[in-house]
C-alpha cells in the first residue's frame, strides 16, 4: 500500500504526540504533535490565500530554519501543492529563475508561514509532492519532480530505520536530495533527527558528542574537514555505530581515516542522484574494494549500458543506469530531457562505470568530466584517488584544461602544504603518462556548490 509523508506524520502524531521529531541544536525542537498541528495551519493558510492542488510553492530557507522549513514542507503537501525547496544560499537571480521555471504560485520564507484554522485533506500518493532542482555542476539546473509515492517509498514499515540509534545527526543543507532524505527520516525513522545551523568540524563533532548520536550522515567534504581538524582527538565519537556518506564519491583514504576516527562505526557510502532517488547503491567500506560504491539496495537495480540502454557485460565500462520499485521521477516541464534520462523505469546517472563479477559498481567518472587527452580518455576520479594517497594532500580535484597539441590535458587543484614537485614525483609511479597533471595549483579551498559537490567549472577559471 502506498503511503505519503503527511499520512505518516498524522500516524506518528497520534501514536507519539510528545516525542521529539527534529532538533536544531541551539535553536529548538519540534514534537510530532506540534509538527502535525502547525503544518495543518500552514495548509489551511495557503488555501485561504488561493493556493490550489497542483500549484507549486517555493520554500526558501537556510539551515538555521530547518524546523520552520519542515513545517512549511508538510503544510504545502497538505494543501495539495508541490513544494519547491531552495537554499537561501543561492544567488537571488538563481532563485528567481527556478521559481519562474516551475511557475510558483507562492513563496514562503522564514517568519512568513501562513497560519489559519481549517480542514485539511491529505494528498493522494500519485500527486506531485516536490520539485527539487539539481546542483547544475554540469550545466543549467533542472527541476526534478517526484510524487508522494516516490518520496515516501519504503516508509511506514513495522521496523523503523536506524532503530539502533536514539539520535541521528546530519549537516545536509536544505534544497538538496540528501537534505530531503533527512526530512523523510525525521517523519519515518526511529531516532530523533538533530542538525545544526552552521557546519564546522568542531561544531559537528560537538553535536555528535552532546547527543551521543548513533547514526551520522555527512558529505565527503565534511568528512575531509573533520579529519583534517582531527576532531576525534578532542571529542568522544564512540557512540556512532553507522556513519553514512552521500552526495559524492568517498575517497578510499578518507574512508579509512573515518574508520579510525569513529572506532565503533560502520562506514557506509551511498550512491544515488536527485533523478534516480530512491534507487541507490550502498557500500560498507571494504579495504579489498576501496573504490567501489557498492551494490544495488532496497529492491533496486543497477546496470552498465550504452547510451541507448543496451546492457554491457561485467568489467566493461559504459553508462551507469539505475532503477527502483518506486514511481519514477521526471524533469518538470521538459519532456525532451525526461526522455533522454528516464527510460522504461531506468534512469541514466550521467556517470561512467563498470560492474565486477559480484555486482559491485565502480565509477570511472562523470561523463562530462572525462578528459579526452590526445588518443586517451582520462578518469578524473582515478587521478584524484592517486593524488589523495599523498599524505600532504587534504583535498584534491582533477579537471581538464586546454592543451595546444592534445586538445585537453589534466590539471589538479590541491588543498594542503604539499610541494608541487614532490607531488609530481609521487604521482609518476602511480599514474600513466597521459594521466599525469600538466598543471598543478594550490588553493585554500575547493569551490563547491550548496550541495557540497566540487564546482569544476569554477576551477577551470582559476587556471586560465
């Protein structure tokens, strides 16, 4: 039977009205009953303002406003409208463009939630629930639409997720697929979801220690910062039994470092995309397979295929396709792009990779990031893995730059005190000649979008 997040929230409010669903450390908490009551009033208020079922409502919020955002999201859903989550860190012209693209009938921001009494009718599973805009690291952001059935797929079971924990800590931003996953967990999972207004390594470690969190989710960039700051030497992180990384590949050296920093945890990497969710692969860190992103989970499937969707055998590199039993997503208002990416329940991930004989997926690169250098195709992921092996490197990103004879060649931006000549010598025994960087640049930080992914277009501007 299909479920919806508003329906699940109603059930939890009836069963555990005083139980805390979500906390923003230092800002406050919300119980299931409060969440239910306040989102009902938002829904009634939106209806009184003229918002109708099927309308789109923009939600522009920052991480310090997670509680108000959660109320707004469920209120929009209960009004029969579709929520459009947007981070307040986006540039104003980008926000305006996204709201115009989806034809938003209303926009809610912190302190602007409507509040009115009235009857609320819960949405049907097949109704549009949200439009989530992609990060746009490879081009113009696209609005990915999801129904209530898709968003709540797998929820409502007898055994709630992460039952080993009383608290689940995360620092994912609003307006991202990972952030929406945490919103779903706040409704459906067993632990209280806790987060913080601003991420720093020390603040996040303090959050984990304070709540003795049993489950922690972060992105690789956060993990790298925490290891570099050596927060595990000043904070007790022994409560963490599951540490999950999402939104980007987790370098093997970083995964190994997390195993040392969180001594009682299972380090797990989750691979999905805004388009493919809830399809995903899950990989429990295995030193024997340090670069794999795992196998398909939760009834889903992964395959390697041509651009036309024809399956390729194990060990052969091709396009990564994924599917799940959930209702498939789509690009809002863009039938052409939808047809290129969503086919017969399968979703093109935009990545190149291969499967080994046991069904483990290995990513070769983003299709758009592969560097075509002379007669060779160079994987930036492979180059980055080699660079990360140098102990003087904190972070690294490989990307293509113009070359007078090869067309393109490899450039690498690094964070850390490693000398360029030392790094070149180090890489000679680890990379093929065509994979060696022709340009090295040291930067204070790698440019990232609000979802935590490295912005390689911005890096190319640095080395021009």
